[in-house]
C-alpha cells in the first residue's frame, strides 16, 4: 500500500533562442547531369543568398511531479514549440513536443505514455551545440540521421513518435536499458506502421557510452524518397523495414580551467523493402558518423565544433537485373560556434556552418526550404538564448 502524497511540484520552463540567419546556396547540379538512380532529376535552381529570422525549436512547457513515498512518484510534462520569430501557429500545438505522463520507482524503473523523442534519438548525438542545436542548422542530425535522396521525413531517424510507451530500468553502476514501442492505430491488412526503439547506455563519471537500435515497420522511408517510377508505396503487396543502429561515445574532462566534452557517433541506416515489382526500389544502406567538442570555459565563454559525414552507400532494385548506383549520395557538414553568457539563463551566440552535398545528394539544414540536388549551403547566425 502506497503512503499518502508527501510532496508535489509544478514548474513552468522554457528555452527561447531566436537568431538572425544569413544563408547561401551554391553549386546545384545542372539539369540533365547524371545522378544516382535514387535521385530525381536535378533542377539546377538555387535561391542564392537569403536573410531571415529563425526560432528553431524554441519552446516552453509545464512539468511536474508528485512523490508518494516508498520510492514511488508520478510525473508529467506538456511541451510545445514557440515560433517567436513569426507568431505563425504552424506545428506549435500545446503538445507538439515531448508530452507525457508516467510513474517511477526506485526499484522498478520508469514508464511513461505519450508523444516523445525516440530512444534512438535520445541516446545518441547527445552533445548539444551551445544548447541551441535542436532544430538548428548546426545540428548533426541533418546528415547523421537521414538519407541523401528525397525530402520526405519518413526516412529520418531523428524522430518524435506519438502513442508511445516508454520503459527504462533503474540505473545499476551507470548501466541502464531503455525500450519504446509505438503501435499503428490505423493498421490495415497490408500496412502496420509501428516503431520499436531500444538501447543501452553507460553513464558514470567522465564516460558516457550508448548503443541504440530502431525499427520503422511499413514506413517506406526509401520508397517515399525515390522517383515515383521506383516507389512501392502504392503496391499493397510490398512491405518495408527501415532500421538504424548507432554507437555513441563521450568523454568529459577538465582543461585550462574549463569543462570539455568530446563525443563521437557512428551509425548504419538501412531502408529495406520486400514484395515489390521488378525494377523498383529494394534496399539502400549507408554509414554516417560525427565527432564534436563542446567547451565550457572558466568564465562566460563557451565554444563548440562539430563535423558529420555520410557515405554514398549502396542500393539495389527488385529483380537484380537493372543496375542501382549511389554515385554522389555522400554529404558532410562542418559547424563552429561560440556563446557569451550574461547569467546562467541568458547568452548571445554566433554560429557558422557549411553543408556539402555530393552531386546526387539533397541533405538539408535550411529551415522551411528544401536544398537543391547537389547544392552546398553556407549559413551564419547571430542570436539570443534565454532559458527560464
């Protein structure tokens, strides 16, 4: 029998980081040029240079907890995105970001239900770039967690998934296991688009390490991004299983009076389909990796640097007769930044990044715009960060 409630709390919190952004797109692949089998015809078009204001994933929310005693507690969070740059409601509903309720026990672990980031996303690429990387052009996920062809988000392994059940074990000497399941509430005889995301981590002292795996069933991340003539999406006999596996390592150490954190990630992502007609998309697999350094210096300054890259990978079409080439599907991104804190809650920051696309690739770090096939993107931003 649980004891009566002893303590309860509710907190209003937020993180706002608007920025003035200067973006330039150059060198798109010319129309008629030879590209990968998986890439649509290049347009050769580019917007050149643009100046805009972005709010990235600025957000606010409510979170709270109630402690019952005997090691048991209930908790909740309701979080939404806030587009303070335009005021446009867009995808900023009251529960548009991580929103859930759960129970926690010191002996039995934690369970929560709701709309939340996946375990795969949570465990890897965890080195926040100056605290402003979420939804920003400096995020490693722009290359690390995606494919280089098409623009449909079904291919992303940087997800938040609704209707999720999440369980994590208690920590034991730094080790912890996590699993998440999201069913398909619109399941049909030919489609069952569920998600499973799981992983283990070790977090103790200066060392953090994690291994994560994620399965997207019948999401068709490959077919939704290839030219329509290769797609299996409308074939009710076709099925898909897209998978990602990622290893993350992090080391924290002092240097010159500041706190340094270095992180490395390596991932293999595969989009695999079955039951399709000859000549249509069957499989694509590639490897991605990232390395970064976050430096909190002794004083108001903080700096960050990150590099991420993706291989061109390999592909196949059903039937094995027609060739499938991935030439030019590689991509890479380099980012640097610095911030100056006026207080623990407020800072100004500057960011610089360049994304290079292979001649067939369409990796993108623009907010609200698609990259042209083969185009490189340079961005510079100046912004304000305020947390509460």
